[in-house]
């Protein structure tokens, strides 16, 4: 037996990502209905604008949920979340 490879942490991270994704999907679906009132969905440009704006709403919803769930993957954006140091090392040693 080599080790558990951090399976518990992987499961926790996966659950957070799935929860944030579910909220983003609901926001995108709601955004389609909201923006259909503002754009003519009978032509390409109206559908394109509706899709772009509901996609932006979904992306924002995902980032907000990931922030509140403290997803470690947001550490790639240093201004949103600071990465946790590896035990025994400082963040300066890692980068």
C-alpha cells in the first residue's frame, strides 16, 4: 500500500467544484430566460448576445460560489485566494 494520495482532499475538492458548477448551471439557465426579454431571439445576434450575457452570469456565479466554498483551485488567482503552504515550507520556497 503506497498511500491514499490525498483521496479525502480530492473528494472534498470535487464536491466543492460540483456544487459551484450546479449553481453556475442554474444561473445560466435563469439568465437565458431573463435575457430573452431584452434581446430578439429570432435572429443570430439576439441569440448570440443572450448566450454571451447568460454565460457571463454563470461564470460570475461560479467564481462567487467557489470563493465562498474556499475552493483551493482559486489560488491560481493570487488576489482571490492565497495558496496554503506545503507543511514545512514557506510560500516563498514554493514559487
